[in-house]
């Protein structure tokens, strides 16, 4: 398995542009003109087959590829390549009727049923045999087809359903625990089962843990439940990947989504050639916040393994029966597309080619409407395709410039918070606030796992990671000693790998690095006059949020003190000089007014400069670098016209004079 890094620059031979295509939903007459119209829209890649198991295997053991053979031949004649999918997210009725034991079971004891998707348990050995068989048949059939260049495994694993409690999962969970811990005594110690008389005498006594059944579950057991389901997802996918690679080692293989209870930086991601991120900016219903949130989600995807593919990109009005997204305004789809590319997309497919007239997603719109007529979205997509031709040489093997890193993309770090949140923001939520603050100030900010390559960074944040691995701690120390500036947030390093509280003073594994220990801690309660609220920073009181820690410097210098009630004058923020760098420890949350007050101090300490000087507020600027040159993406996120004439080099996309209307985009290049 390979090493994952935010610095990976993609695997496609060129930027591929396309759409998810479901020809099985349309008549022969309606499909006839699709390839020609796709080429008119600039499409050179489509995704096929992800929910077509019933068509590919209409009866058990009877495989029929005639439909897709004809459609792929038609696409190939138009110069359009294909991503085919393993169709295992929606097993056919004959399978679930024959094997009701394959159905998933929720925590309330209800079995799922046919009529939706993801209704079958991917841990079940019997179902996995069917999964391998259909994958093998597809791989063998298409292994030499020149138009099939890539495969997607399954579809959005754990999108709707993560914790399964079926008998197969129960049995596999016990086997997983026995293999991991070896002895029941070791498990009892790791989980702290002495609490509430939970001790086990044998692995066969262990049930799959459930929340509120009837009260709070064991934190160690819940962490292992998450790790177990992530491991089962990785095993299930690995079986498909092995078959696909054996059939054609040249196929590019990815998965789509970015869902919960999947460890994308673990075995699941290392099995793949790149990450696939399904990108729907419309899930942010506040239009004013949508651009910055969109940028954050893209950078979070890139944190896993660098440049990525977008197998599904919102193109239209869309949703299901409980919600609906706003329709992108004229120019908004174009801007969102170029934002996705600016932040690391190396290929992009819209969802979907044509809006479906039936089923659970009949109002999840596509490039074409239900009536199959091209309107402004179609022509906007065609215009984007023409503009991409000028960018293509510079996008290839390019890396998004990143100088401010924020820790992210760790399944355990998010899990331990989710299991025991205490009403505090998650590391991911704080990472988003940090990202927003630096992004709006035009710094080159991104999300980076603490075990990844930190050398290009000047400033790095570890926002309240209770669980920090020894490898991450060592890597952070190396970053600081080489001259980097590290910021550690409160509560970091406070848990063991078994999800227990550490026995030593906090921040535990980070103590020597931070040069402090924590004397006392507690919750900050907004509006409570008896709660500590402010920190004295630069001779000004600054409001802190959520949590306080009183620090004892052990080599570090005090930068700021608490200035309210009985802790007035006690250290709240410190700096420890180590090698050529420094470590700032903040005994509160990296949010709100305290974050705003710290940013100038931290930026100066790290020697940060904006991507470009003199940029107006509301102009998003991102830089991608390659051997061919430096691309600068300028996007107007305001309701007014902005000047983007600060972007250097030759204009490839957008107005030469740099005057950008709302939703406007300008992209320039400085050749190498």
C-alpha cells in the first residue's frame, strides 16, 4: 500500500471533464443524441453503471453486458471515455429475496429492506461473495476495452448507514476484538470495564455497543466500534480493488463520497489511486457563507491524499423529499467549478447529465432538465469546457500552494470527540473556523494531517486533538526544530489510544514540545458572571470561548494571562522556543475573539504573507504550481464588482482588465 499525502498531484493524463450518466433511465430514442450533445458541452468522460446490478445480472448467475456495450460503443465513437462502477451499493431484488440474512440491522433492531440503496450489510461474508462475483464479471468483460479507463468502487460507502448490528457484524466484531487484543484481560484493561461492572470473561460475551441503551456507553468500546466498521469497509472495498487490479493494472481506481466512519487515510484510501469527493456546495443554504464553506470542504478532501477527482459536482437545483438546494444563479456554477479546480480537483464530473423523471432523486437536477432541452446550465458547462482547454497544460501535476496548515483528516481524532463531546466544538468545526479566518485574509491555508509532510508550511495548528499519535508528535517536533511555528489548542494530547484519559499531566505526549503542563481546566459558560471569560493579550482583555486551562510554564514563556476572577494573572497562552522554531500553546479554544486577536501575533511569528499583496476583501485567490508555471485563480465572492488586476501574468480565463462582476472568475499564469 502507498503513502498518502496532501502533496500528491494526481494520476490522470490530463484534466478530464464530464458527467454522471445513467442511460438505463432513458429510452433508445432519448439516448441516441446524448454522445453528440455531450461533445457539444465539452464532455470527454462519463461515469456509468453504479446502480445497474439488476441490469448486469438480471437473474442469479446470468450476466448481460449488451446494453452497456452498445452505450459505451456509442460514447467511444464520440471520443468519450468511461468510468465504470462496481454496482454493489444497490443489490437486486432476487438477491435480497433469496438472502434476507444479508440485510442490515439498525440499533433499534429493525432490518432494512429492498426499495432504497445500501440496504445490505457489506460485512456479511455471503454478500461479499456476490460482490466479488459481479466485480469479477465486470472486470473480465471490460479488461481490454480502450474506452474504460477507470473504475469507481461501490458508491458513497456509509452515506446513509454506518453502524450495522446484524448477526454477521456481531460475530465479526468479536473476532476483530480477539485478534486485536489477544486476551480478554487486555481488553478489560483497555476499555476500563471495572466501571459499571462491565468486565467480560470471554469475547463471546461482548455485544456491539449502542448509544443510550439505556445510557452512556463505554468510550473505549465505542471507539473500537468505529474502528471496526471502518476496517470492514476497507476489507469490503479491498476485495473489489484486488479483482480490478488483477484484470487491468492500468485502470485508475477511486471511491466517491467522503462519509463518516470510514478511515480514508487508512487502508481504505491507500488501496486507491486517488480520492473521489462528491461536491455539493448547495448543502450550505446560506449563500453568503457558501463560498468559504465550499473552499473548506475541498481543502479537507485534499488533506487526505492531495489532488482528487470530483465524481459528482452539483450542477443544478437538487435534493430529495426532505430538502432541496438552491439553483445556482447564472455564473455561479462556473465559479463553483473553478473553485473546485483551484483547490485541487484534477478531474470533474457533474451530477448528472440529465434530470431523472422517477425515483428517489427525481428532483436532483442535472445539466439537462427533465424535458431534455438544453438551457443556460448546458451552455454554461460548454463555456467552462472551452475555458479549461487553456488551463489544461498548467493544471497537470500541479500542487495547491499551502503555507498555513490545520490538522485534519484523522478518523480517530474526530471519533474520540464525537463519542464524548461535552458540548464542545469538534476538531473539524474548529479547523473550519481557523480555515475561514486565514482564507478570508488571503493566506495560503490548507488542511494537513500531522503525520504528513510539514516542510512547506510556515504555520501549523493542532486544534484540540485529544488523541495524538507518537508518529504525529515526533513529526511536529521535527517541523518546529526546522523553523516552523506550531500552535496547540487546549485539551490536545489528553487521551490514550484506547480512549482513556491519560495518567500524566496534560498535554501528555506534547508536554516537552509545548514546554508547559496544565494545572487546572474547566468549561467556560457564556453569560455566566462566575465563569472565566477573558484573557489579557497585548494589554487588552480578549474574550475566550468554551474552555479554560491554567498553564505552568516548564521552559515556555508566558504570552498572555487570564484576567478574570480567581485565576487573574495565571498563564493562558505560552510560547516555547525549540530549535529554529517555536510552539504556542493556547489554553482555550482557537475560536472567536481570541482567535482573531492571536492571528496577527502568530502570522508575524511565522513570517506569513498573503498569496498576493493588496487584495480586496471578498476576492478569493488560490495558487496552483507546476513545472509549467504558476496559476492564480481569482473569484469574486461579493455582490459588487471587484478589481482582480493584482493577479500576475497572462490572463487565461476571464477579463483582461481584471474587473470581476459578482460570481466572476479570472485565472492568470506566470510561466515557469
